[in-house]
C-alpha cells in the first residue's frame, strides 16, 4: 500500500509547473515516456494543478497524492500496459485540454476535463498484458465476472478505479457536490469503457458525422462522443511522436502480443496472426492498424481542432516510415529469424 512517508514526500514539496519537468513538456512533440519514473507522480499533480482543477473542485492535495500513488501501484509490469503507459496517456489528455483550451472555449465542462484526466490515469489498472478475447478463451476470473457484458478488461479497470476511489483518504473528490460526484462517476465509467477499441469502431461513423457537421457544445451526445474520441486519441498517442519513439513503443506492444500468442498455442488455441510470432509481419500489421484505427482518430481531432494538426502530421509521417520498412523487409524472408527483427 502507500506509506505516510511516500505521501508526505509528494505533498510537502511545492508542485512545480509542468515546464519544470522539461521545456517541451507542454508540446505535442514531447515524449512523456522519457520522464524518469520518480518524476511521474509529481508530474501528475503538476498537470492537475496547471489545469486549475485543484482550485476549481477544491481537491484535497493530500488525498490526490495518495490516490495517485495508489493508482500507480495498481498497475502490473507487462511490457506495455504498465504505469508508464497510463502516465503517457494522461500526459496527452493534458496536452489536449491545455493546447486546445477545451474548457476555456466551452467545448467541454471542467467536470468532463477532470473525468478525462482521472480516467486516463486509471484506464488500464491491473492489466495483465492479455486481451478481452484471451480472458474468455482462458476462462479467467475476469471473464466469469464480466464476459456477459463484454469489454471484460475495461470493466475490471473501472472496478479497480472505483475501489481506489473508495479507499479511505484516497477520495480527493470529497468536496464535489453530490450531483457533481454522481456525474463524475458516470463520466469515468463511460470513458474507461470507451477505451475498448471495439467500442471506438462502433462509434467511428458518428464521430465522422460530428466532424462533418461541426461540434455543437449544446448537444450532450456531442460531449459524450468527444470525450470518447479524446480518450482514444490519448490511448494511441505514442504513435503521434517521433519515429524512433513510436517504433520502440510498437515493439513493446508486439512483445506483449507474442507472449499471449505463445500462451494460446500452449493452450492448444490458434492465436490471431498479430499475436503469432511465427506469422506476424509487423510493418504490414502496423500499416493496417494505422489506416483502420489510429490515423482516422487524429484526422477527426484535427478536423475539429486545427491546433491539433501536429499529432495528425506526425502519425502520417510514421505511416510513411512503416511503409518504407515493409518494402525493406517485404514478406518475412524464410531465412529471417524473428518478427521482431524489424526493430533491430
Ligand atoms: C501501435 C498499436 N498497435 C495495435 C495493433 C492492434 C491493436 C488491436 O487491439 N487491434 C484490434 C483489431 C480488431 C479490432 C479491435 C478489436 C480486436 C480485433 C483487436 C482492435 C491495438 C494496437 N495498439 C494499441 C491498443 C489500444 C487499445 C487497447 C490495446 C492496444 Cl494494444 N495501442 N497502440 C497500438
Ligand atoms: Mg485498455
């Protein structure tokens, strides 16, 4: 659990401004995974402070510090779905709110902004590095709990977040009114469940429609759709950074996928090609993921908010690099050793 010393260390020192951590910290170019691990918890407090949320919602710094430490301890250490992923997702959500001035312009309410930040921190809590379909195939405890509703892992992440919020001295939201707190919980549920990419694909056509007709901040459905879109944009944001950083993160993801594929084979099941280290041709799989899932996300965000053109340009540049890599490696040469050689 979290000791008193750890909390004191976090709340005693004055929280520096975000630019203290790096001069580019507030820029879409900044790669948050480069921040040393001990700085990630103070950086969370700095971002929340910088967004004016401490004052606006009269958040208790001490319980926010304890909550932050409990959340980071709530992550396991698989190659990709660990605390550093949650931190980098939270950082991108911060960039969107800060650089697009979403609350200041009345696009989102401050409560929706708070829910986006807190959900980003919690959205993959206690992830085991395996997918929803693997929970069902392996008959896991989580599948027995949630498979009838779908989004098995996401429901577990939400349950873990609720559990931490209800831990004494961790409920930093105690000064919210009853209706604000109820609305916050509804928002957190919606946002965390929206991180299931299958859900994103279900609302993609509606998202395109909003981008087409223009965002109407008086329309509650537009608010819901936008916070889901921004959460997915934050979740995939590693792919909007410089080529070497994005490629390195893709390597972590495939290490996780291939471990699952090995487990599935050991169980006598056939893994998806993208999880099978014998069959996967990563450049091709990445081009598919970028074209079908990731690039449309940043295209729609940039259409709604021209100030977000940079991540859109950057992910298109990364697509060009994957295409170059595919041509260099053409279909896996028989003599090639492993799928991961593209990362050499
Ligand atoms: C770089 C990169 N590549 C990725 C390649 C593939 C997939 C992926 O889940 N594909 C799909 C493919 C179809 C339709 C749906 C549901 C399932 C069947 C599985 C999605 C994710 C990828 N991903 C994520 C990511 C985002 C959210 C949750 C988990 C992860 Cl790993 N974050 N970054 C990346
Ligand atoms: Mg997830």
